[in-house]
C-alpha cells in the first residue's frame, strides 16, 4: 500500500510541484483528533513508516528522493493525527544542496541528528 502511495506522491510532485502537492495532501487528511499515544509510541510508528517508505522507494521505476519519502512519511503521520512537520533545508557552504526530512515533536524521524547541523530549514533561516 505504501508503495502505491509513494508513487502517487511522486506523480503529484511531478505534476503540481511542492506547494500544491502539500496542499492537496493536507486536504486529503481526514479530520480526526490527535492520536492519544505517547511520544514513544508515536516515534515507533513513525520509524515503521520510515522503513516502509525507504523499502518502497527501492522498488519504484524512478528515483524517490528524500522529498518524496519525507512527504509520504509526513502525510502518513498526519493522517494518524500526529503533529509531524515537513522540513526542507539548504546547505550552501560549498555548493547549493537541499534536503527534506520529517520531525515529530522536535525529534527527527527519517534522518540522523547531523542533518540539522548541515542543513538549515527554510522556516529557520534568519
């Protein structure tokens, strides 16, 4: 199922670009109360989704980049009622690089802690 959703996210990104894709995915989230699970249970669920998204990305006939996977993880967590945040950051120290990841309650879901040292999220750039 996640394989198909990752393909859908990839097609939407190709057709609509990021802003409109994120808006559409937000619209598709059923409005339901937050998951009453604690942060540890929420992170365990987030890690399962991360692993499934990574595995699904290996079986698509096209490149499912960090943005594709992060959008899928973000959307999956939001559908569960969890307050996940999609982060997109830049690193322009040597060459311009961009990267996407997901945070849940300030914890990184699909990245190592070093990502916040290398990439500055757009919403945190002074």
